[in-house]
C-alpha cells in the first residue's frame, strides 16, 4: 500500500483554542486518586456504553485493515468515502466493534444525509456523539480511568473494539497523547487528514493503492444511507 508515515517528538499541550478539559470529579478538588476514582465510578459507571457483541477473531474489519496502534490518517479524493465505509461497517456489524465515538461535526463531514439526527439516534447504543474534540478526549480519559479500575481490559487482543473518528488538524498531538494514555490496544483512532504519528493512507476515488487482499467497497452517501437504514439495531 502506498503509505506515507512519519513520526516526531512533541510536547504535551491542550487543544488549540481550547482550555484544558475539566471534569469536576477528576480535576477540581484533586483528592486522593483512589477516592476520586471511587466517586467517579459510583457516579458515572452506569452510563458507560456497553454492547453484547463480543470481538470476533476471524472478522477482518476495515477498521483493522487500515487502523494502527498509533492512529492512522486518510488523505486523497477517496478518503471520506473509505472513512464512511469504515464507520458504516462498524455500526452495522455485530462483531469486532464495541462502540464508536466522534464529534457531530466529524460525522456530518462524512455526509450529513447519511449521519443525520435520526440515524445517530438509531445507533445511539453503539455510537457516542460529542460536541467538541475536548468533550471527546474528556470522555475517553474517563473511560480509561474506569477501565484501569475495573481491570476489564485484561483479556485484550489486537481486535479493534473502540473506534475514534476525528479530524484534529493542529491538535494531532493531543489526540496522540490520549492514545498513549489509553490502557491496552482496544482504542483505534481514524483521522481524516494527514497523521504525523503513524501511517497516512492515500486513498484514490476507487480505493487505496495497492488494494488490500480482500475487496473494499467504497460507499457514497446514498449507499451509506441505504445500508444504515436497512440494518436492524437489535
């Protein structure tokens, strides 16, 4: 595959034009970490996204084909088509993905007609939609703390279980920092745009070059709408 990749060192900083994420139970009073986490768990654990669909070792999802432990970028005239196909597959498959997180802006950039409010509500059990990148990182930091506390990530495999769709632009270092702090390998970041910390895939209008071993079906907005609407969510 024609893959452009680069890495660089970076200094930790908050997102551009954003203040540092503030979660009252995590950052305001700064009590002992164990007490903070206990309070956090009792307050929020009931609201965590869950799924009854276990990862399937045999399934080769597009998210696994193109994903990377350090995140992966997508550029070129077919980038949005492929990201739309990855997202649609993640929402409609019953194996391999536990849940998906993205800002509403990033979802709508893949096709407003495909990911309108009704569709987002339909898939709300597997899809968490946030307002800003800051909100997304705040939620992922919470999930990371709960995961460590409950030790639920112990039987980890390389199977993608949580997908993060983002277009961070100049805030790429903050996204990478969040990936670095995630416990285990169950978080996969798929970036619309170039990605300095892992591979950046060049996607032509008819797919990536060279094509992967199995066929890749690129999805237009209309095709994504049809597939999302005909798939039962329970």
